[in-house]
C-alpha cells in the first residue's frame, strides 16, 4: 500500500472512531433522558419537591437517629425522600451512612448529591484562588482543581461549590480571595481551567470516581457590592454586566459546568435568587444551560428581608418561577412548594423542569449506577494528603508568587555566608497561610515561612516575632482582632535586625481577614506591622518584605523604602517551602498581578480597563481634569505587573497587515529575548483598544496572553491571533457587535509596560 493510501485509510479510521464516539455519547445522553422521564413519572409531588431541598449536615450520621427537635424533622424528611442533597457531610463513613438512608430506606431510592465548599483544595491546600490566578498558568490551575477533586471525591463528596468566577475591582471586598481578580478575559480562562479540573473534559468524565461536579458562582454581579461591603446592594450598568460580569460565567457554562449558584445581591432592584432575567432569560434561555441552579445559603428566605417577598410562600413562588432549582438551607421549598402547586400558584411544569435538571446531574455522576462510588476507604486513605498532592500544591504555590520589587541585589538570597533575621509573627505561623475557606483542612498544618527557610542550612538564621499579629484566636466564624497595643517584642526584633546582613519581614493579613463577610475599609498593613516595619528599617535597610494577604494591599510606604517586596498571598499547605525556594532562587518567580494594587483605599475601586473620560490629562494647566488633588491617579502596582530574577527585552510589535476585512484574523507578533542571567518565564500580555465605538470602550482590554519559558540568552517570537471573538463587545441589550474602525493593539509585560501598533478593521 502506498503512503498516500495509508494516510487515507488512517484518516477514514479516525473519522469512523470520532463518529462512533459521537454516536455513543448521543446514545448515553438519550439513555439518561429516558431514565429521567421514567423516574419522574413514578414520583409524587412531594418527592419531586424533595429533590429540590438541600440540608446542611444536622446530626452525627454514624450515630443514632435524632429523636427530637428540628434534626428529627429533617431526618424524617430524609427517610421520606424529601431531601435531594446534603452539604458539609464528609468522610467515607459519613457519606455512606447518609447515602444508605436515601438509597435503601426511601420509596424510590434516589441517591443524594453531596456538596461541599472545595475552594482551594480539600485537605491538602493549594493557594487561594486569587493567588492561583497570579500564575497565569492555566495548566497549573487545572491541575490544582484536579488535585482538590481527587481528595474531595475520595472523601465521599461529589459536588463542589466552586469555582467562584465573580469579577471584582474592589479590594475592600473580602471575597476577592476566592476569584480570579478584576479582568473578565483572564477570569474566563481561569473559570474554564478550574471547571475542567474539577469535572474533566466531557460529561462522561463526571462518572469517574475522581471527578466532582463544579458550580459557577455567584450568578451574578456579587463582586460589585457597593463600597466592597459583603451582601450589599449592587447597581451596575448593562454594559458592565454584559462585558465584565457575565463572560467568566459563560466560559464556565461552555466548559461544561453542571451547576450554577445564584448570588446574595440585587440586580436592577431584584434579588438574584428571584431574577428570571438572570436565571431563565440568560442562563437557561440564551445560553441553553441544562444543569441546575442552587441558591446560596438561605437566599430564598433573604428575599423577605430585601423587601422583595412578603413571606416564605411568596419567596418560594418567586424563586422557583425565576429558575432557582434547589433550595440551600432556606427550608422553604420543602414546606411551601407542594401547597403552591396545589393552589395553582406554581405550575407543576416548573417543578418537573427543576427535578429533571437535578436528576440529570445525578445520573451523569453515575450515582444511580453506584450510589457508593465515592465511598472507598482504601482510596480515601491513599489519596488524601498523598505525596503527589503535596508536590502539586507546592508547584502551584511557587507559580503564584509575584515579585513586586527587587532592588539592591538582595534577591535571590545568597546561599552561604549570610546572617539573616526573620521577623514577623506570620513567619512562624502555620495556620494563617492556609487562608480562608479551608473547612476540611486541619489547623496549623501549613509549612511556615520560617520552616521553609530553615531547610537552607548554610546561612545563619535568627527569628523574632516583633509583635503579635492578633489578640484572639482567629476562626472562620469570628472577626479577626488585631493587636494595636503590645510592642513588647520590638526591641528583640530590632536587635536581631542590627546584627543581620539581610532582614526578611513577613507581614500582611491573617488568613481569616479575607473571605466571606471579611470586608475592610483600610488596606494598609493591619495592627502594629507598619510601625514595626518602619522601626526595623531605621536599623537595617536591607529588607525583603514578604506579604501574606488575601487581597491587594496599599503598601505605598514600603514601595518607596523597601528594596525587595514579594507578594506571597496565602499559599496553602506548602507555603513555607514555596516562599523559601523563590527567595533563594531555586525557583525564578513569574507571577503577574490579577488585580490592581492601589496607592491608598481612596482610589478603590481601581482597575486598568477604565474609560478614558472626557478630560484624561491636564491639557489646559488647571485643576479641571480627571485626577486627585492628594495622590497620583495611577496605581501602586498595575494589573499584570510582576518581575523576574532575569530580564526580558521586547521587540517591536508587528502586524501581518495594517487593514483587515470583517472576519479576517489579525496576526500580532513580538520578539521576546531573555537578556538576564537566569532562565525564566514571562507572561506576554496583549491588550486592545477600540478607538471609536457605539459604546465607549476601555483604554485597554486584555485579549490574549502566553506564558513563555526562555533560557538565558534565548529569543522567541510570540504570535497572537485576534478574531471577532476578541475584537467585539456587547451593547446594552446583550447583542455582540464587531464594529469597523481603528484599533490599537498593545503587547508587553503588564497593562502599563506595553508597546503598541495600529490597524483598521473594515
């Protein structure tokens, strides 16, 4: 057989295989839909509504059944098949026990879907999601989610309430730690990576025992809470909604995410839980989403407090009509929906639609074929906390670190012959670096920064706390109270600094200072840390400042005085090892900021993709232009900023043409050279500006990036292709437009350090 004939045969075989796989997938889908309809026909109205009811864990499930109170009522609901899901039940023994009741004691034996907040790892913790986004490394972010899914599924869990894909421009809002930052393009890429990491590439992958269903939250606009105050009202334009808020959610949907969670806020005066516009018109209508929507905790009931619903019955009617399929902990659907249907106030078709969606995901997870598929003690023991998982989260942690400033030849640290003083209570802290939202992990299990540095034996290391960070034991449920009076450790810290060649100061926020309900009005270093930093600086100016925080901080004084600043976030279980390897140069930092760092809190919200205004510069030498009287309007550190121990040189930005027809791809190229003394990685970023449009467009919008690894002295040409997908925008009616005109394209190392070129779109 000739080579050409062989190639033809191989191509035909490949096509046949693809067609066979497509047919098999279609048959599996049809089989699931048939089974759903068969089961739905057998269900009573009460059992249908039961599938829409989720309870938090309410008793020790491996112990005796509760005999009285609310727990006894919930237990009876479970035995009747009036519960479709439970959350925060974890561990194989616990999950098997509760699943056994649902499967073996109810009339129809419909299995539960077990949910849990797996936000940045399960037992073995990755960096907080904002830190992961700083890696700009989608493969690493996906691997992190895969690791989390493997541990959670080994513990009996089959559904996570993540990823959070809310875009936010306000560092005061504590939940920025859970998302990917301020930019919808980067946010969409991270959403896709995390969904696929949790679930796999296809729906068929959901049935694997090491994947879990993901949940895109919070739908929608929760990240725009006014004044950065959690649970506060939201009031944004349609342009912001369609162009900034919704793209990461649509990316999650396109990546196959099987559930959505609605949000606590109002949009256009309507609580998101009761918004048909969000849930029916956009999500289930325009986007064709066929999974299910769960409410956030008690958000149906909260519509009463918002003043949108009269009572529980009214709230339930509005929520189910709007498209909320499952009630998380409002305890309303289970008590109100049957009566509402019987009274003709809710169409039973809405109930059937919700139940179909919930059953569909349960079938896809394989729970009907094997309800105990996630309940294997051997797997639980082998997977959770494994060496491979620790290696994975260490890799993610190193990639998440951002080098903000490096002057004075302090970094990387010399490996021999130095006296190093480590100062700051966070340096020895094994709890705070774990971050917030780590319910399944154990306290004090992080490798501290001090422990990481102690692995390097050839330098002389001393440690002084300097000051206690907090005056209480910070927990997930309680406010963090910072120390503002006790300076008793200052003198010992100053003595250590005086005798050192280099001082490493580990300062920042406690891990529980960010997250849900953790809004702040001050973005400075809390407590006595700033005072300590300034006093140590008077003794020894050779300071490396390592920041531990869950949001952008205002460290303006430090930027003006401290020669080296490292953003080390809350990096999870392997924090200390990651920080030490970066400080000593065993890993060359390559992270870039996913959120803008302000000069002070008065600049917030601050973000790079702003509109130009009509008076962007001081053209007339007077005060009548867009600025502040007391501080520059530019950020302290811009979006996309991050340094390396090596240096990179960008060549001229080139286009393959200067004028393009509608629909024609635009090729943008730049040459990148590693001109420094280390091998390194650089995130090459591409931004555009539509100069004139029917809606004013931002001065820059991220539309592409590539993480490029270059050896010392190596050169590479990086080429981006812009299509209509990148060149258009949404109008105020949600229609996507690509308009002709002049475009600028910018390529560089951050949103500020760029080179530009111009082209025309016909």
